[in-house]
């Protein structure tokens, strides 16, 4: 298949072809060349074969992938594609295979061979691999891991032996420990300005998705052009099209996470009779589908897995404690033969239920000419549930939700449902409301929705959306050149809530009083050059380390049964950090807030060195080789960063664990509907995943300053690159 490839000064690929299938082939080819290691590892994840290539460090993921039946789900969804969509995916996969065959050997593969010995050969990508890669990107992006944490929290509290903790109502306990956290991997900002609020008179869209900061990054800047369309945006390497962020010239769109309760967790009671498994459903025991999988481990012994799927979904948690009443939410099972039962947790995943990943949306999205076209294309979106902003050159701006949402009352979105309860039987997906037209400005930042019909979840973030609205109100009109002021804002309202516990404290030493007074006079901006931001981070960390040792809370650190892939959701330090201000007020749990704050201020004063926040707040990117002992992991410069977890400029940390940013803005985008060539975009590192490339980290300094780079649309300003001819 013939296609042309051009690049701008940042190495961004612009792919042009004579038809859509040749273009899909070209997108796959250049992606495999630019992100060779990344598409290989994501394919291994999709197949549950990561450990086969990287050793023990891949076992945790492979176990989850198989328990969730991700490979089988992707294959089912591929088989269910319409003919045109399947041909498009096949063309992309063919391009990936051709690109991989001609790409230089990744340095990471050489490093694996050095550390682990003999190479595990790669076979070509299977036809369903792009759907598997897409599923991998979102499998743990759902809210279901948080529900597993809630479940663990309530069960641990009930059996803690501490009367104060056990007495807290389950829903109140969940809300105490999850007041404003949206999980380790979710989040985003997006805003849209109607033409009445812009200097050009045409809409502006902008934002930034927040995810784990992986190296290379999860998004790829790319342009795709053929006679049917010419669209630029951010792609997932290994997935065709531009699912989340794009500009077709006539229309543009962007998304944030709706933090919706979509995938549902069920409490299952399993019974084994011989080789057969059953689960207790509303009408008695039901047959459970049982399959098996083998995880091959490079340099180690294979691991055999027993995989179960109930009528509700795959069983993801096994081996929960038996012999206790199943009553963590005050509901007992009744007179059942408890001795034969095993309690487990299953997950009802939208893509699994419908054998649909929403791939039928992707081609129509590329053809969108109006905001209405974007909304129409996304009516078939599945998961994750997103809030969408879209606009067009006619001046229309729309805001709406897209995805398949579980139809549950708010209180039923927090803890696992009961598989045996008729009231908890799976339901059809909730019908979403029609798009609403925006005539001023709209902000989406994972906040509590303004209207009940968009309230799909249980936990939202409080600060970023409010801050963006405050900033947008400060100017009557905005231009592309003004938007770095929004992308780079570091004000954190949560610091003010924490400092409420500092104000008025008496009995401090002179150095501690000086720290207190300096923090109270501070403007609450987590700027890289701010010494007060560093002191605030020290205070927060000191408090977390003290609170987690409270006798009341120690039981919450009990081992969970979800497996090590879910450890981030069960981190007590992380959860205490998210709930810190609320916990300082909980005298009923035996927590003496003023005493802790006073001691923490003294600790901070004793080791204050006058350093700035950015001196230690640098990026901590995740890389697959970090899970391989002895391997040299590619790095990027440790540049000072401003921001924090819930600032607009998101650079998230784990207080009490690290001041380095492990999650944050994995891309920034600005779409101008007056002139697409004035649009801007950026990624944390660069367009290439190869550490040997000049484009591996050439955007990193710009990203660290909350900046973006220019979008180039004039083909004459691009550099052609020979690609040869595919077969």
C-alpha cells in the first residue's frame, strides 16, 4: 500500500495516502517505526505475554490480563466488527507488521537479552492486536479498582477490632478515605470557549489528559490525510485513528474522564463440586464458565491460571478469607453451607458484555465536519465513559457524555453489588442525555457535574474545574497565545484546607512558628521556584507518615487479595494523603489533629533547608525495564516542575512516598477553529520512543514549562521522508 510520510521539526509524522486503507497502513507503519518498543510491549500486555519477554516483572500484569479475559474480549470484539471497520483495522495491523519488520532493533530488547539471556522471538501481530492494545490502555482506567479498595477498606474496618473504626457506617467510611481522589490513573482538564469569548470570534478548545507518566508517553502526535479527510491529533500507539483528541479542519474535539461508575464489581459466592464451579445468583446456584491459561515467564517457571467467569463477568479476586460472616455491608447470605463456599469478586466490563470496544466510532470521527458529526460518531462509544467538548468552524460548541454507564443509584456505585440479590441483577446501560450547546465557556475537570443527568459516578475532584472557571472569568476574550496561563497554573486550593489546621496553633518553637507563619502568608501556588511549596510538601508528608501509624488505621494496611497489579489503589499512604485534611478532624477515631500538626511543624522546621519545590519535584516516568532487576532504564532530564496532584498543571506525587511526579499531563492540546495552523500540541518527552533518536525527549523542556509546540499544516513546510512501498 502506497503512502507518503512527512515530518516537521519535532519529528511529528504527517501521513498522506490516496485512500483510507493505505492511510491506515501508513499510520501503522510509522507508529511501529517511531514507537517500536512501545507497540511491542503493549501487544504483549494485550496477549497476557509480558512475563514471557521481561521475566518476573511481567507476571502481575499477565495474571490480571488473563483473569479479566482481556485477550478473549479483544478477539470477540474484533470478530464482531463490521466488514469496513475490520478492513481498516487489518490495514493498520499490516502496516504495524511491516514497520516492525524494517525497524531497528530496540535498545530495550538488547538490554533484556543482556540481563535475562536468550531472546524470546516475536511473531507477527495478530489481526485483533489493535483492539487488545486499546483495551490495555483502559482496562484499569475504570473505577472498578477503586471499588475493590472500598471493599477492602470496609472489610478491614469491620474486622479491625477497633470500636471507633468498626462503628463508622460503610458509605461514610468510603467517603472519608476517598473524598476527592479519582484513582491513580484517571483525570484530565478540558475547556471550550464559544466565539463570543475569543479574539478571533471562532471557538477555542484546549486541555490536557492526566495519566501515569510513561516513557515513552501514551499519546502520539500525528496527522492523517487522504481525499476523504485531513485530521491531526493525538493517537494511542498501536491503535488506528484518533480516539480522544483531534482537529479535522472543520471540527475538533477533546475529552476528559467522566469518572463514571461503568464497570461493576460483584460479590460472588462460589461453590466447587468436583471440577465444576457454581456461583450463587438470584435464583440459586448457576454454572460458572471455567477455562485456563498459562503465563510463561522468561527465566522462570510457567504459572498455570484457573480462570472463572460468572453470569456477571470474569472473576478477578479469589482466595478471600472464609469462615467469616459475609456481612461487611450489613447484609448476610442467610442459611447457606458456608463450609463449601469461596467468596470472590467478579467484574462486569462493558466491552465484555457487548463484545464491543467502540471501534465503529473511530472512522466516522475522522470524517467529522461539524460538532454534531462528532457527537453522532461518539454515540457508539463504550469505555471509558468520557465528557466530550466539540466545536466547529460554524461556531457551534457542544458538551456531552459518551460511553456505556451502569444504571445504578449513587449509593450502589460505591461498594460491590451482591450477585445473589435480585435488586443487583445487571441492567441495561443508562441512556445519556443529548449534547448541550455552549454559548459562553464550559470546563470539564472530573468535578461534580452541574446537572443530575450527568452524575454517573461517586467520587469527583473538587479544585481544578473551579480554578479554571476562575481564571477564564478574568478575561473577556482569549487567544491561543493566552492559554499557557491556564495549562501552567499551579494554584492548589487543597493547600488552603490543610493550612486551616495550622492557623492558630500555639506552643510552637520559634523555627516551627516561622514555618507556620510563612505558610500562612503563602499564595498557595505550587511553583517550581517556591520554598513555601516545598515546606507545604514536607508538612503534608510528615503528617501522612504520622497518621498511617495511628492504631485506628493500622488494620487498613492488611494484605489485599486483588494482586500486586492493584497495589497502587490499596496504598495506605496514598489514601491517607488524599484524605489528610478530613482525617485530622476525626477525634472519634482517636486522631489528635492538633498534636499531629504541631509535631509535624517541628519536624519540618528541624530539617528545613530553604530549598525550592522544583529542586525535588521532577518527573518520575514509568518504564517497563524498571521491573527488570539489573536493567539500565532509559531516562530523561530531571527538570524542575511546578504543580501537584490536583492543580491544573497536574504533576502528581504520593505524599509520604515520593515528591517526584509519577502522573500528570501526558499531552497538552489547543484547537483553534478559526485557523487550524494556529493550533498547538505537546507531549512530555518526544515523538520517538527510541532513546537514540533526537526526538526522544526534545519536547521535554517545553512540557516541563507547561508549554506546547506549533502545529504545522502546510505540506510545503514539512520534510518528506522515504518510506518505500508496502505489500
